[in-house]
C-alpha cells in the first residue's frame, strides 16, 4: 500500500516539535516527572531499511529513522493513533557529467517532509502523510552512467527514487554541444555557440544547471550542475570574452537534512549555509548534506580550474564521480551518485539524550556503542533510579606460540540516581590489539594489549579493560590483570580479575599455560561469568563464559544486536578469549563474543572478539607471524522508568 498524497496533513504528529511533545503528553499521560507512555499503545510500528537509527531530539522526542541505501520495502504493521504521520526524505540518483569539455550533472530531486527542514528548490518541507498499514515500495534511484566520448558528448540522467506515492525525479545529465538534461536538478552545459544550454530543475526538488562558455576558438568550460539548494554556476550572458580562459562552473549546493538525528550521519560535510554554489566553505558542519550538483569542465593546465562539486556529494571536475547515496551530480565525465530514502516517525518522549533509544517493559533504554554523552532533560524525575551496565573493551590475545587468550572487559552492573540538570561523558572502551610474534621486543614481548575502560556517571563509575593474553615460547609471560584476567602463556599464570573474588568483582581470572611437552597449551582468558580454563599438553584452554545482560536490557527486539546466544538464551557478553597451541587444538572463545585461538596446525591468527561485547581476543595458533585476535569493544547501557 502506498503512502497517501503528500498534500494531506493530519492533525496529530505533523506539528512543530513543541506541539508534538504536548500531543504525546496529552495522549499518553505525563506531567512534571515525564510521560507514562508505553511503546505499542500509540506510535507507528514498522520494519525495513538497511539501517535503523533511534534517537532523542532536544525537546525529548524519540524518533525512529529507517535508512534505505538500496531498494526494498517499508512495512507498517500498526499505525497506532490514526493521526500518526510518517516523515520522509526521498533523494533521486544524480545525473552524470558530460564528456568532451562538458558540464556537470544535476543532483537528484530532493523531497522532504521533515518538520523544520526544507525541501529542494528553496521550498519549505512538504506535508507528511498519515501512516497506513501495509508495505510502502521503496526505490533508491541509480546515478547516471558515465558519458560516452563520442559526439554529442551527453551524460546520462539519474533514476527516480520512490517512497509509496512520493517520487523524486532523477538529476539531469550534463552535456557539451547539446541541451543539458532537465531533472530534479538540471545538468550543466558547455560550448554555448553550438547549442549548449543548461537543464531546468523540477519545482520543489532542485535548481537549474549553469550555462557553459566558449571563446569560439581555443577554450571551452562547462557549467556546474544544479543542486537541491542552489543553481549551478556558469555564464548566463553567453560566451566569455574572446581570448580569455573560462573556468569550470561550480555545482550548486545541496540541502542539509536532520532526519537521522545527531548521532548518525548520512551525506557529506558542507558549508554552514545552504545558499550559493560549491567551493571551499568558510565554515564546515558535520554531515547531512545531500544532492549537490557536479562541477563543470575546466581547461587543464591553465589558470582557471575545473568546477567544484556542490555540498552534498557533487563530483569535482574533472572526471570525478559523485558520492554514492547522496544523489549528487557527477562532474565532467563523472558518474552520478545513487540516491537515498529515509523514513522516520515518532515513538514517544524520553527524559534524557544520548546513544540510541528504545523502550522495553516500562523502561527507556539508552544504548552507547561508541563514546558520547548522557544528558538529562527538563522532564527528568530526580527520584528515578537509573540502572546501568558498563562493559569495558576486551583484552588482546597473544601473538606468540602457546600464548594465552585475552580477558573479557570488566562487567559492571548497578543503580544510581542523577539530578537534573546533569550531563555525563560516556566512554565506551576499545578492545586491546592482538600481540605479534615479536617475543623479544619490549614492552609487550608478544603479549596482547589490555582493553580500555568504559566509564559513566558520578564518581565516575568505571569498568576495567580486559587483561592481555600472556605470551608463550621465547618470552614466557603471564596473563595480564584486568576486568577479567588474560590467559597465561606457556608455563605461566593467568591474570587476576578486578575485585575477584567478591561482591564487586568485574570478572574472573585467566587460566594457566601448560608447562610440559608435547604442546604447551596457553590458558584461556577469564570471562565475566567464569574462569578461563588451563591449557593442557594437547590443547589451548577455552575462555571463560561471559554473563547475560541484566533483565532490564533484554529487549527481544535488540537480541540480534546485543551480545550472543548462550546457555540461558540471548544477550551474553564479556566472554574470555581462547588460548593458543603450537600443533594441536586451540581453545574456544568463551560464550559472550570472545574470539577463539588460531587454527593449528595451519598457523592461524587468533579470532578477534565481537564488537560491543567486550569479548577477549583469541591467541595466535602455530609458529608463524600471525597476530593474536583484537579484543571486542565494550558497551554502556542506561535504563530508567519511562
């Protein structure tokens, strides 16, 4: 089922952010301490897209954005409240630039219904359609193919992008001696005296391309392709004065979008203002710019350069392709950029910003897979208990024969209270690098590197990085202490776990490396739920088992992305890395994202820990120069009553 006409405006969610916040409070409760909203009783429920971003805006509104970088379907299974609307961004594929001294390609059409943003061609955002149950067709338009070298040296138009009934027109082709293509934004032309004319843009989608120039004797230059935010630069009054050297026209700038929120970016950097043509911006902003026009041809080897692509992925002349999934126009002889479609809708309100946000079992959950900040908002309730889990980065496995696996990052659950206004830096620990075969080189001597801490909250609260795997033959180094200890190398002890044993322990010790023939197996790294096994004379020790996330964070919708399966279900993290051996069986990684020892015989590298689990890296197997596995990065989870 397609989306309704973009001209239909519902009375509910299609408002300013302030009105939208009040709408949720009116419909789902709330007061000074926040809202009583529970997911599933009011918002749209949908699936689809290559990636999904959930984020909080400054007023506390929670949005879910589905990003399509390839064609597919957006499936709505529940519209929630009938007045709920869907905001969209639909950017078509950009046109390619012309050959033979041609103009730049026009950007793909840019249509947006995001409140507070603009659409293409200088227009305000379109009206967002109300949601309807069923699949919405999503087509991501391809960029125009490269122009042939033969006369008339025309590029190719970009393809349309579609969301339901919303269609954005492909960007116009750049040309040399013929009229450029009209499209979402128009292509640039060249060689004015012999028929070159710029292409027109489409209303509400983009601007026209620029007129090329020629002195009718020596030099020709191409006009810039039009962008969603500005016309392509050129020579509107005809050819340049005889004998002068023209420069290629800059592509028109695109438009910046806010649809994916502050923690996730699409598009390219660009200038602080959407006006004007391409060129080096005096003030740059991070990401979000789309649908810039391609730069026109400039005579090589002369003082006048080729045109610069417009902000938003436009290609720079000469022969530069536009950026994929921006809808940017290609430069002279450059391919147009593919388009992009993004769909978002409101889920409810939150009381803080930071990370990605989800709702489960009456709690609002903020998930940090990279460092950031957690900041309370004005509706924060100072009496709410905050539940947290910090998992540090896992330790790296050894890179020397018969070495130990890396220990898991520290696993630190707990509760605290925070007052408003409060803002805390959240640090997500990185995994430690795997060791190398350099057993005689200080300071590591073939050991892995300890993982780094994860940090949050008052105090601050900190989880210790996983211990390094100890090295075997040649250096004989013990496993390092850490959140969980690293496994010991041949004949050496495993490292200690932080605060082990005791009620505040972060993990378990690593196993001991076997001291005798024939194989001297390295010890497994400790995990958050168990010790690393000792190595034997035939095998490396398996890593210690990890631990499950606390109950508050076990949202079934998050199961594929948080942790790994284990004996009691999903959501296991912080397993210890497997120990290595020279000729026989390496140790398996512990449940919870840990890497196993390298395959031996076969002289394999240690397997890295899984990102955002804090799993330890596996030790290298064999006698070659392969490295130990890198530890998995950590994660920080924060939950409070919705």
